[in-house]
C-alpha cells in the first residue's frame, strides 16, 4: 500500500478514536503556501485553486477541486469522490456538509503545533463566510490532536524510511570524521558532507551545523569560512538527511588531539559522559503516557546538578517528514514551546534526544541520538556514540 | 544592491505611500510552512522559532528572533536592530510596539491575495493573545495592499531576471519543437524539456503542461504516457523556468502536418489567429489604472463573438517569484478569484496573457505571452508567436 493511502486510512482511524466527525483541509495555490498536512493527503504538489480534502469518521474520502487541478488527484485512486468546480468551491462544500451533517469539523489551525497550523488566516475568513448562514460555522475545531497522532504515530513504512535516513547520515558522519584535516574550515567540512550527499543521492534534512573549537558561533547559522580545525579542538557536527521523504537528525563529536596528547582530556571526557548519561537517564523513563516535559526535566536537572549551564533548547523533538515534527515535545515549559511539552508521549513516536555543554577551552560538546517509543519504553535507532571520536593530526 | 535590500527599501516607500505605520511579518518553523513574504525579507530559509520582521513607515528595520536563528540574519546586514530572545518573543514585540506606537500594523492575511496570506490562523491567535491587553490588538490591518505593490512593481533587477527566464524558456520551446517525432508521448516531450533544463542549469517554474492532439486531458495534470504525436495533431506546450528566483510562463503551439498537407488547416489557422488577436486587443488597452477585469473582458468577448467557447480561467496572472504572482489579476469576476480582478493594473507589473480554443479534430489551441506594463501601455517581453509552428514528420 502506498504511504499516502496508509496515512489516509490511519487518519480515519484517528477520527474514530477522537470522535471527530470530519477533517477538512482547505488549501489554495500550494506552490505559494503549503499546508504540511498535504504530504499525507496527496502527492499532487501543484494545486492552483481552492481545494478541500475531506475525511469523515465513517471513512468517506472526498476532494473538492478546481477542474484543471483534478487529473493528478484522480490518478492517485485514493478518494471515493472527486467533485469538480469551475467558478467556486462554495456549493460543493455546502453540499458535502449538508450530506454528512458533521457535528465537529476539524480544520488545520493550532497555536502550538506547527504541523497542524497550515490554514492561513485569510482562508479561515473565507471559510467562515462560506459557512456563515449554516450551523457548521460553530462546529469548527482544531485538528491539532489529529495531526499529533497522525504525524507522531509512525507506520512501519515510515519507521523504515527513517531508519534508512539514519543509516545514511551515520555513514556521512563517519566519512566526515575520517576526512578532517588541520586547517579545514567549518565551510570545508560542510562541503564534504555535501559531496557525500551527492554520492548517496540524498538531500539535507536541514542545513548542517558545524561547530569547530571555542571560537565557533553556536546556533542555526551557516558554517564559518573563518574558523578552522586546530589541535585540541572539538569538532561537533549536526547532520541529517531525507530518505523517501523522511528525515534523520544526528550529532556526532570528534576531538582533535592536542600536542603531546594521546587521549581525550579529562574535562572533555567528563562533559561528554555527562551529556551521554543525561540522555541515558532520560531515555530510561520514556514510555507511552508520560508527558514530554517530565522527560526533559530529567536530563536538564542531570546537567545542572553536574555543575554545567542549562541548555537553552528542548531535549527532544519528533522527527518525520520534517526534521522537527509536530506534536508532543520533550521540552521545558517555556513560552515559546506553548502546550507541546504538556502532551503525552505515544507508541511509535520517533524523537531525538540532544543536549550540550560548552567548554570554554575546547568548544561545543554535544550529542544527539534518535529513539523510537515502544509499548513499554524506547529503543535507540542510532548507534549511540559512547565516547568522543578521536583523531590525531 | 542586493535584491532583498532593494525590496525592503521598496516596502518602506510603499508603507509611506499607503500611510501604514508598521508591517509585521510573524513566522515560525519556516521549513514547515513558509510565508511567501519572507522571500523579500531574508535569505535565511531556516527559522526554527517564532520570528518577527518589522518595517516601519519611518524606515526602521527590525527583527526579533530566537538566539540560535540569529546568525544568518545578522550576516545579511539589512536590519538596523536584531533583538534576540531565549524563552519567548512576547516581551521583545511589546517593547518594539511600545517604542513606535503604530496606529496601523499590517499583518499577512488576505482573503483574495494569496501572496499576502502567509500568516497561519494559529499564529494569528497567538499574536492576538500577545496584544490582548494593549491598544494594538485593534490596530491590525491586512498587508494585501503592501504586497500587491511590493510583488507587483518589479524593480529593474527583477525585470532582468524575468527576461532571462523568458529567454531560457523560449530556447527550450524551440528545441522541443525541433525534437518532435511521430509516436512520442506527452511524457517523452516532457522529458526533453527536463533534459534541456538540466543543460541550462535551471528548474521548472511549474510542472510543464503538454497537450497533444484531441485525446489530451486539459488541465494541470501530468503529461500522459499514453497519448502520442500523430500527423494532423496540435502539440501545445506550457513551459516556464526559474532564473535567479524569478519565473517565466509561456505557451507555444506546434502543428504536425497531416498526410498530403503543406500548411496549417484553415480551422487551426482561424483559431490561432482568434487567440492571437484577442491577446493583441486586450494588450492594446492595458495601462496603469485600468482594472484587471476590464482587460479580461475584452479578450473573453472577442473569443465568444468569434463563435468559440469561453475559456474557463483568467486571461492573465502576474509573474514573479511565483509563476502565479499575487495582486491584481486580469481575470473575470468569478467567486474563486475574489477581489483580485477589481484591482488596478500598475506600472512595472508583469503579466501573462493566455487563452485557448479547443478544436475537436486537432486538439488544444492555446497561446501565452508575457508583457510588462509601462507608463502608458505595455510591451511584450516574449517574442510573440505570430503563427503556429509547423513540422512535417
């Protein structure tokens, strides 16, 4: 079964579970602005006019679409009914609502779950106008619970694709480590990753982050062409790829031995082990039903009680079609994260676990692993890094 | 001057002209959902956390951004002030509003202009919450007029890029025409276009539409692998590319001579000339200040009075960073087009002019040209097709 068919069927099961009568995805000009829900509803990337994708609790699959946009949707053979229009979508939509009389209609907006926030405000106003003389205008609800579940609960096919993406980026990390030379800039290292991507025929899941030594700029910025590898530096690489539409997200740490050094200095070893053990502690408590913030707290307190500064980001985000997938976040209760850390972890969610310590003398010491939530716990999908990789140059 | 700097300065001039105090573009997780306004505000394609881009009528350029997302924006050297946050955007935003006390704050929503409808409904609700105890909650207005002007009024650099895109697709059209062979399917023809794109190092502006003969499926569907070139068929190709971020959109028509034919049949010639003359008539009336629907009407009535069926789409859309650029549409007053056909044409708008006639015996007869609006009229940017191309196979 193709992935979209699998996800559409999963969505209907989720509607039944949540007792939501209808899920309405209302889009237009998808080359201009693209509701992320579309990835699960169609492989047609080019919808010029207003289009409604409608799934009902009873299992009906309906699309209302401008005539010229219809052929690619018809070809998919996923939808039971494809209603074409020439002039406007209103009649078709009111017709369907009149036929199914939904008591709740989920639409794609959410304050905290970006994955469920694909409906633009202008389109929302248009929808309100279409519904203004009907009872349906008061039956709109957020689709955030649908999308948390739909994106979060990976199907076997989705898990396989993510595993492949992980495998490819693990190879990329190893190849990069073996290529490090003194004097290479962060940009040089990024170019090696890029060349490997071309070899593997994959794309980045996100622009890779490369942090070399203590002068590096931490954040989501481009690698620097001014900062280069020296002895006694940490080289931290955050690199993931897309395979079959699904992402990986992994960090690996390499230490370049200093003059007269034969092993990692104690300060680096202690920092690395603290990060690693914080991840182990947090992972040991992951299971379905636990809130994201409870797991985040374990790692955060571990790092702080070991005497390091707090890391100013979430411990773990979900990974899927986007490297930062929506729904439950293993993060702290900070304003910017909204309600996401309060949501509960579910089986077959795939999360990163990442955190860092900054060492003034050596640089950015960070690890990022990926796990899948199982019925009673979690398993690591990555080959965990158990100690810093060491290179002598 | 880089294009983004040029457009940011143009935006400030537009705020002054429209007497709008502030333009606020509020985004998050731009890899998941991407407000089209961002193309003019930053070349950073990866903003993880909530970010506000703020331009004021007085010419202030401000960004409020999560710390880790800041480096790429700092590097651009476009913004006067970059305010970093760790926990949430609220304080920074209220601070800026308190400092400038705007009477009007334009935000990106619009019922009819997709280009100005980048704010999601969930983010809109978040914004309302941030502003709830302030006077600013009642000062929000749509940015549709700003974006109609900003996207519609092409700067010299934008015009140059579009001209290059046109040149490349004109060459692509000619090369394709010279490659047509009997028995080639629509898919085969699309593959030739694709190979030429790779040669030119450009990407499609949209999936090309290829319509061969009378059995073709008209619309935005993929080319068919079942429908192939025969003698006596029309081959219509709708193909545009992206150059330097800007699109072209052109249709060209080829006629494959039938057995014993030495020229285009009268029926095809008459249809082609009707389309061509309808475009000429419409173009002759284009000038700044005329409404889009008035121009559309000229071509529409021309086609109908020549005895053909009405074409069920707009005569002309703008072209820019998207092949269907927002703002004024040269289209009919149909529900699906909303207010766009009521807007006025402006100098330096770039439009397509396209329409078709369907010939039951030969296929889809369509032309699409591109024009730039000048101070007093318009000029064609394409080398107009003056008669169907003819091939003997």
